[in-house]
C-alpha cells in the first residue's frame, strides 16, 4: 500500500471549492433518465452525453473527480482518447463505481438489502487502476421503516464496505465509503439522525477492525433529512445542524473529507444544505459534494440528446454553484 499516494489523492478529491461529479449511472438507471427526455438508451448516446459533461469548459475549476461507470472508463471520448485520459488532462481524477448493486438481504427485514460485488474485486481493481482510475465507490443502502434497519443489516453492510475499502487501498485506489440512509419513508429528522449515528458508528468500527487507512478514504454519507413522506420538512438550517451534529460525533478527524450524496434532493436544495453546513463550520474535514442528479438534472434536460452547448452551460452553472457551496459562499440570488 502506497500510503502517501492514497493520502494525496484523497486530499485532492476534497480540494477547496471542488467536489465530485457522480456520472456512474448503470445502463438501467441512465435509461430511466433518457426516457424522460425521449433519448434512446444506446451506447453511442451514453457516450455522447458523458462527452458533453466531461468537455464542459471550466467545469474542472469546480470538479476534482468524476465517478465513472465501468463502460465509461473504457470508452473513448468523441475526440478519440479515453475518457480517463480526457479527465486527467483537465486535472480531474477519474474514479470508478465497483459495487454490483444492492440485493435483497436474506433474513433481513422489510426492504433491507446488502450490496454485492466483493467476488473478483481484487482483480477488477487492478484492471481499473491500469485504466487510470484512482478512486472507487461502493454504496451500501440502509432503509428506514417499521422493520428496518436491523442490527444485522447494518452489520453486514458495514462489514462489506470495510472489505471493499481495504481491497481498494491494497490496489492503490482511494475508496469512497458510501453508507446511505434512505430518505424514502415518513420518518422524522430525529429518526434519520439516530439511524445515521448508529450506521456511521458501525462503519468506522469495521474500517478500524479491518485496518483501513482513514487518511486515505473519503466518506460519502447522506445528509440528515426527514423522510420525503414526513409531514414536517425541516428548514435548511435545521438539516445542516443535525447533519453536522452526527458527523462531529462519529467521523474521526483523520478522515480528510466528506462528500455528500444528494439522495434525491432537488439540485438547489442540495446546494443550499451543503452551503449552510460550510457557513456553520467548526470541523476539520473538507466538506463537499458528490452529486449525481443534483449536478446533472438540469444539464440532461438542456442537452435533450442534441443541444450540446445548452447542456454544457447548465452543467457548468450547477458545478459552479456547488463549488461555492463547498466554501460557504453560495447565495440563492446566484441561481438563474
């Protein structure tokens, strides 16, 4: 394990005013996105869409890295070189989604899952590193309902996250550790806070037990928000305070950075929450974004399959807004 390289990469991923673009949608997921804009889900269209995002002039000023789907890592840009080479030439770090998705957890409660993909991961990581990937992502999903989360589901997902992280570091790849507490239910923000606390405690316990170098990881957690079906939707300030309360309690100072998932929030709301936390301050880690839909929704709609310049403009705007939010410098008046 080259600890120095891992630490340097992790720090670069959370450089001041920069965050991560999650462009790692599976073929099935991107089909759902394309269906909404009446674009056929072909490899050529996926290539064209990702090319539009990655060739946006200036996006690298606000974007430290891009999480790629395996197809994209080995795909060519429209100009001819690989997407990994294109990103690297802009000073953007290529990353790769390595999990095989969440599957029903045998013996678990309602809607509980475990993420698969550990079999053969060591060999895949070697291949991804050779192709230029310098960080990876693995998402564990924790549901909240009358039967969940169970201690069992939390344990198996935390254990798998740590096994993945250890294998990544062995391969010279920084692991993004993503334990996502879902916001789909009707639970209050207090319940989300309690569950997030327990999940993070379990995850860092497993990371320690399995010898993972904390200085060489990035944490990608959910924000502490009420379930989307909850009658009371808390203010931006309340979400920021609850999220920071949990993070300060559970995330060791050795971790260089936290890059939030947006978890289905609207693009502007995800930006506002990130900004509010950075305005509060009082923490040592870099606090930034690792957004998918919250960075891409506007760009996807503007692109519509053919309007490349409009798509790039929309992408750059959201990247810039989140870059400001990562410094606590965003304001609602800056939105179009």
